[in-house]
């Protein structure tokens, strides 16, 4: 996968999309189906030939692009402040994961097992979501700094929603890993903001 800003924007949109979906689930108890499926399926694309191939097509990333644009234009709704917090924490945690070869090996092995399960279940099936959630709990959740999800207790207390949130956070980590792989760095969010905005707006459909 090449180091160009277009690929970095795609991966970054993946991070923000996961963060936005977590926020939706936590506060509304539902998610945008197309975006949800796109983010979850990205976890299974370990042999993708391009950055966009991880997500299938740009249409599945529209939510993430809109959230990214809102943040970079500094027009983010104050109600969406948690989305930014989740996204930035995902980027931070990916840096921790990147230093843990043992954890990366575990994640790779477990994802391979889940891929086998998808021969029998759809990627959005509760069995697959549960497997993703378990992987997140056994790896990312072991770091001292965890993502504290805030929302409506009525939705957060539902076990199925909790699993979906963990699965989406795992998808966010996957997107952050991809972002680093194609040359993404946090300083670019500040010093290349206008260029990133231009590319992201060009990807909106």
C-alpha cells in the first residue's frame, strides 16, 4: 500500500467512522447499517491489495468522512465531542499496540480464527461480533488507558450493544494501524489540515 495522502485520508475516515458508530450505539442504541457493516468487514480484510479495498468502496466510509471533515473544519457539533475523544484515543492506543509484537501476533491469530467462522456466519452475526468483542477485551482493554464510552445506561447495559461497541473499537484500532502503515502521523492533522480536507471533501458522495 502506497504512502500517499489519499490512502491516509481513507484510513483516518475509518478511525472516525468507528468512533461515530460507537457514539451512536452508546447514545441511541442503533447504528447506520451500511457504515456498521463496512467497519466490521474491514477487520477481516487482512490481505487487502489497497487501502480502499479494506473497506470495499468509498460509499461505506461516508459517515467517517463527514465526521473527519467536521472536525478539521472545526464545525463539530458539541454533542459529538465524544467522537473526537474516541478517535484520538484509538490513534494513541494503536501506538501502544504497535510496540507489542506479542499482542499483534495474538490479534493476527484470533482474526484468522474469526475468518474461519465467517464461512458459517455473516460478519454481523452475533457470534462474530462476540468473537471480535472478546478479542478486544483480551488485548486492547488490557492497557492502563482504556476508552471510556459514555452514553445512555439503557443502551450501554445491553450485552449485545456492549459487544458491538467493543467490536467497533477493534475496527477503529484496525483503521489506525492501516493509517500508520500508509504513512499517517498525528502531526499531519495539524500541518496538512487543508489538504486532508480537500481530499476528504472530494471523496464525499
